[in-house]
């Protein structure tokens, strides 16, 4: 009945409407007496109602609270949108604010925000005289409202956080009685004049600049090694309106700690000069984002000059995946160490500032002993955890300081889970963004009032990547804190790490069995780290023969470290493709140094020379390779020793091997390149040699035959010469010869 009275006071006062309402009022007064079926929608009723009925018929979304921190004697504007979620038109409706309800703990704040249905005992009395008629709302349609209410009407008392509700009162065409059809809630931080001032809470806010993998390991053959990008998505992100562009422009005016993936800086820096990019069709075309890249880097340099900069290891390695899936893979921890070493150099080179590399940031701040071990193995002494992983401690009734020593000289910086997740939802809806802003104000004030004389240090570590709407919503909230919240004092992450730990706070790292299964299911598989190892081994072997190793080891080494990036979570297929493409690209590069195929040959005689040709299609010289030629019949065909080779870039060269034949027949000859440590390099090349061997007896017969031919020729020559002489003197050659000579000659 009280709700009916409230509805009556806010119904429109024109005469026709009251005539219609008179009959309805009689029915409403008589109906509960006769049936006992109508009662005010109490708490239990609200919980049982389905969306689209009674107090959930409409959605009341509060999109504006101004000022966000009211003052005594002032006026509060509450604006928003009402949407009819039911199937029947809402008629004769009006909207009104309700008096403030003190929320005396952070848990009470959580419960107020989570509650959806109307609760007569928890949503406060109606504020009379400042409502607004809404009228009719068709199903699925929305209407806006704006209430201007003196702050005094909310009956706010002591300093603290108050719930402010706004309810829609009306009826539907299907249910012709007045009721609360929808309720929306917001939070109001309140510090009246003369209230005792609590020690301001020191707040550290992380502002991450992290993206996905954009660069490939491929480069041009020119001296500058023109970089190649996977696609044009990075250009979109750094251009006006893009997510990274907004992060820089917003962060420049905020008291934040920048947390940067150096790989992002290296990628944008590469885009600032000539580069190429793959199109959706797989075509490689020149990039045109140089101006945007230079502008973004310039704006970032200006933004960070007087701010704290934290450099994550290059590529933002997935520390939990490395700890749980890759720690046993040889070389995996070495990759993390190299990523950490690369980080500082990259940030200093691009931004001209000296970053801190002393902080590790596991996904969602969830830790266990293995993650702590891996994080510290690369030199980090501070680990950014979160309070839903490393809880405050049993019996603790207040939020403790973030810094917690966890043993071995390592400090866990425990970010507040409530604050850190406020802006992770869909902030494109005005109501959600406005509520998140008010929650940040409310939660920080509640923290300060928990222990007014105990100044504490808390950390807000948000999600790694933002949408544009999320960044804007968080920036607006931080700006309000910075300008109007006297209970907050901003501090750096280094300050948070150096703060005096609370001895009552939990310092026990949770066990492996407490690590969230949701996060474990997202981890990179062990096969990812095995693929990294295989690609690194291929790179190491290839580097041995190069004269300009940096042209290959730098781009491919960085690409290997990108294989363990946190950004691959939730993108399994893309991660597999990236790792496969990287290995394929590197193998294709090694194949530029290869043996040229040779056709079968025939060898005659005891010895011969066989040339083997090596092709170097790289743009740089190669050296340190050994070429061996071996025979399948070592006793039948001997080959000279191996040769150390060096070949200029873009050239081929033949190397000659001497062979000795000991027997005739076919032999298979195999040519193979080897690195200096004896590992085969590239594919071998095999060809057949047909050996024709000549024995000593045959040689003697041939020699004897040749001698007889020569002697016969000499005799013929002598006889002809004598015959010619006799002809000149007129002698009879037959009579002049003695009888014995004639007999011999005719034998």
C-alpha cells in the first residue's frame, strides 16, 4: 500500500488521468483485503522475479552523476536512460531518486552494485518533490531522464559511501496497478565539512602500453634491412582514434606509472622508416604509416619524460606458461633472460628514458611458487600480484599495504582486485562507465576510512590491453580522483615497493593447487616452447657460417622471444601459425646456401678430378663450412680430403676433389656441407660415378702391339729408301741381293 501511495504522489495530475486512476484505486484498495495476494515487493520477492516482470520490467541505467563528489548545500544531477524490457507498454510512469543508504564496508559496496531487483529495506525512502514524469514507453524502447535534487534531500550523515537508487514507478497495460517497475543504483562518496580527515591513501596506478605481435622476422636484402609487418593492425592502433593512440593521449595527463612492452616500441620505431606489410591476400606491399609512427613516438616521449616507466621483458613473456609448461625445456629460461636484457636497451634507445626492469607481472597477478621462481630467475626482485591470488590474511578487517615480502629478497606488490577489474567490462555503455567511475571513488574512500590513522599504499593494476572506451572511462575516473578526492595521494610503483609492509598481512605464496584453472587452461602448451628451442637451434647453426650475424640473429632472435608472448592467450591457432611460419622462414633462409645438383659421371683411368659447386644466394659472405665428398665404395674409389670453403654473397663456387680408381664399377658419391662443430648443413647431394678401370696385363698387351706397329713401320721405311737408291743407280735389285737375303725376306 505504501508503494501505491508513492505512485499516486508521482502520477500526472491532469483531470482525465485522475478519473481513470480513481476506479483503479478502489480496486487496488479492495483487492488485497479480498485475496491477500498483493504485497509490497520485498527482498525475497525481488530475488524470485524474472526479468521483464515487476521491479525488473524496466532497466534503469544511471549514466550521469554530477558532481561525482557532492558538497554540502549543493545540488546533485542524476541522469540516465530507462528501457522497457517487457512485452507490454509501460504507462503513467515517473522516475524519482531515493535517499542515501550508508554502505559501511567494501563488501557492502559490492553487494549494492550486484543487486538487481528492488529491495524495500535496502533501497531507501523516496525523495519527494524532485521526480520526473516519463509517460509511456513501448516495449524495447528507451526514454532519458535527468533529476536535479538538493544534496540535503538525500539525508547523508557521516562521512562514507552512500548508495543512491533511482526507481521507475508506473503500470503496464497488462497489469493496471502502480508498482516499482525498475531500479538503478549508483554510489556517492561523501565527506561533509568538519568531518575528520583520514590519512590519504597512497594509490599507484599502472598504465600499460602492450599490444600483440606485429613484426615478422623477415627483412629486406638492402643495407637497411627493411622490416616486414604481418598486417596493418599496428598502424590502426597508433593512428588517431586507435586504442594505443588514446592510451598515450589520455595517459599524458594522468598520475600513472607506464608499463611498456619494449617490443611495441621496437615495432613502431621500425614503422617510422621504410617498411613493407602483408595484405589480406598475402601480397607484400610498401607501408605508408611513417608519419603516424613518428607522431605517436613523439607524443609518447613527451608523455613519459617526467613519469615512472616500467619495462616488461621484450615481447611480454607469459610467465605462468613458462613456469608450468616450459621450465623443463632446455633454453626456455635463457630466452626470458635475453628478453629482460633487451628490454632496457630498447626503451632507452627509443624513448631516451631509463626504465626499471625490476618488476615482473604475471597474468592477472596470479602467482604460485613456480611462477615466483621463474620471474626472479631473470633478475626481477618485485612481482606484481593481485589480492584474489595473495589474499589479505585471516581476520584482517582492512585493506593492507600492497608490499608483502615473500622470501628470498622478493617482494610481492599485491594490487587490489576490486580496483584493478573495475574497467575491464564493456565501457561503451554509459551506465557501466559511470558506475565504474563512482565505484573507484567509493572504494578508495572506503579504504581510507577503514583505518583513518593508518596510511596505506594500494595498487591498481588493470588489464593488459584496453579498448578505447575502457581507457576513456578509467581516465575520467582518475582525473576526478586527482582533482577532487582529498583522500587519495598518488605514488609511483617504486614507492609502493618501498612502503613499510603490514606485518599482519598474508605473506604466504599460494600453492600450485590454488592457481586458477581458468588461467591454466589459457596457457601456452609445452609444444610452443619446444618449437622455440628448435628454431633457436636452427638459428645457432646458421649463425656459425655468417660473416654479418646481426642481420639474422637480431630479427630472428626477437621473433623467437615473441613466440612466448602473453598476447597469444586465447589465440591458439594464430600462435601455432606464427611459430610454424617463423621456423619455415628461417629454414628457407638457410637453404640459400646449398649444393648445386650434379648429373651422373663416367671416370676412366686410375685418377680423375670431380668438381662440386656450392651456391650462396645470401647477400652476405659465408665462411666456416666444410665440404666433404664421400664414396659408397671406399676401396674401389678413393676421394681426396674435405675442403674448408668460403663464398661471397650472391655467388657460386666450384671445389675440386681428386679421385683414385682401384676397381671398375658404379660408385655413389655424396657431397655434404658441415658446420665447424661437425653438424651437417643443409641437404646432401648424391650422384653416380661409372668407373672404367684398366689392368696392368691389358696395358702390356697394348704396349706390345704398339711396339710391333712401330717396328714394322721402320722396316717399311728402310726398304723403300733402299729401293729408291737402287733405282737411281740402275742396278737390278733382284740379282744384287745374295741368295741368303732373298730367302730371309720371303720367310
